[in-house]
């Protein structure tokens, strides 16, 4: 159900394309607000443009991800 709701096949294709072009791919996981038809929050995911992402790692041997910045332009037409 979650995979169909998020169109998982298309998302994986987009991730594979980004990984082959840029050498890396990012996916955002989030909870959607309650849907009237579902009655509960739904897990969502979407591929992000790697050119808009900056991962920040700590200085340990494991290089754990500590923060993630997504920067993008918003065009306000008003």
C-alpha cells in the first residue's frame, strides 16, 4: 500500500538516474498529515535533486551523518 501510494517504481528509477549521473542520490522520508480516506498519517518518500543537497558528517571514523541541508529556489509569483 505504501509503495503504491508513493509510486515506488518511479521513485527508484529517479534515484538510480541521479546516482548514475551524479554518483549519489538522496531520498526524503516524511509523514503526511492524516488523510481523510486513510484515517492515519501516511509514510511518504520522494527523490531529491542531488544539486540541492549538502550532507554534513561528523569527524569520526564512521563518518556519521549529523545534519542535512536542502537548498532550493522558491519563485514567488505575487
